[in-house]
C-alpha cells in the first residue's frame, strides 16, 4: 500500500520538477501526511519510525541545500519519502538517490556533449568550496547544472526510492 502512495507522490513530483524545476510545497506536505497516515495503520511502520525517517531525510539532504547544491523542494521530498520508508530505510534511499543523481548528470552531460564542462564545473566547485571554507568565507551557489541543462533531482529521488523498493522486496 505504501509503495503505491509513495509512487504517486514521486510521479507527481517528477512531473512538476521536469516542467518547472520546482516541487510544490502542498504536494510534498500532502505526501508526507499520507506517509504518516499509512505508518499509523496496523501493518504500517509506526509513527515513530516514520517521523525518524522524515527527520533523517531532512538531515541527510539539508547540508546540500545549505551549500546550494540542491533545492528546498528536493530536501522536503526526501523527508516525505522518509515517512513512507522510515529509518534506517531512508539512508539507503538517500545513498541510491546520490548514485542515481550522478548517473543522470553524466547521461545529461553526454547527451549534450558537455562532459568536459561538467568535469570542470565539479572541479572548480569543489576547489572553490575548499578554499572558501578554509578562509572562513561562505560557499558560493553551486546548482546541479550540466552546462546549460538543470537536473530535475526529483528524478534521482524517484530512482533511489525505486532501487530501495527493489532491494527490499
């Protein structure tokens, strides 16, 4: 039951993210509420596990938001998925999401002939981040961009969640 509801949330989030590069707050809030409601069911994971999953999802992606690598919608979407999979399942989802995001970024870069540009952006971003942090400065914005092409990260979250479901069924 949770896989169906979580799938609907992720499909809607992916659709919005691909079209607008935004994930609407009402969608994420509704998804989180449904995840929490399902957790309360007799065969659910329990509200404590669901709440821990949500908090862990926030905690895992929040640093990437603060560094401006991910958007706030991505962080909130992972927290909503955490209500469905609980803790520690959300850690597996987050790890698989990171791998999926990397593969998607490579595919987008290859598709648009931007692999060299992507490598240079990552190299300069990491080097700049290290230098700014060492000097006590605030990190500059580092958006998930592959050349002129933005990565709708809800796709990576959807793939990471799918990987979690496949590994646990």
